[in-house]
């Protein structure tokens, strides 16, 4: 990952806030669980979990983001996730990747590492490239804008169907799928068309 790019990213973006996917994820995590968040950013979600008495650890490539996370009282460290994740098998109950995988070239490698580390589940959210507004933009000749600051943020793109196939090919069992943003009511019935951001609960391969 490009360290300088993500320092600039957090400088321009500013502090993060609540996202609907955090409520979904926190509802899927059992109380008292040990949680590792990859790409934790400035720790907004981590603070939510700490307030629910979770044993939380986060990592990110940006020193600026990690400084804020530490000020929030979180146990975080710097990591470049293009490299191996230095934890033993089953060392956490859950691994969380919230709008993170699309920033990684070899997302499959990170998924496999998360499956090795997590004892109970891997919680992932991705932007859905098959969202109806994105489909319309493609028909009209424009590529969908999914990034916050610059287009080079996102290196991978999935529809809900594509990500389901990717996870299945790596041996994961998909326990739950829920759209966190998009057309209300419709996103629950047809997340691949009406879900803008979509959350997955993956059971690790064993």
C-alpha cells in the first residue's frame, strides 16, 4: 500500500463518523469477543466496540489516522497489509474489514489471512458496483464514483454476486448478507441491485 497516499487521504478526508454498517457489524459480534479490525482508520468503529466491552485491536497504514485512534484510547498499530499479517491461527474471534478490501490489490490473500486468524467470523463490507445508480451511469458512459478523495483509492470492484463467488472459491461459508445503504426495503430483498454498501458475515474455512 502507498503510505504517502493514505497520509494525504486522511488529511483531506478529516475525522470519520458513524456509518450504518457499524450497527450491522456490532450486532453480529458477540459480547466479550476479541476483535481485530484491518484498515481501522481513525478508530471510530473501534471506539464503539470498546464501549461495548469488546477486546479490540486495530491496524492501519496511516500514522495520522492511528494518532486519532490512539487518542480514543484504542490498542492500534501500523501495518502494511500487502505483507503477511503477523498473528497466529485463531488468535481473534472476529476480523473486521469495513470498506477496506477494495483498497487492496491482492484482496484474496488478505481474505485468506483473515480466515486463518479469525476463530468465529470475518465481517466484510464492500461498495457494490452493481448498485442500480452505478449501472445507469455505465449505460450513460461514465464509470461509477465510489471513492471519497481520489479514484486510485479503489483497486478492486465487486458486485454482491461477484464477492459471494470470490468468498466461496476461497472456502468461506456466507452466513449473512445485509445492505447497509441503498434503497430502503428493496435492498433487503435484492441487495445486488438496491444495496449501495453491503455487509457479509463469512465463516472461516476449516
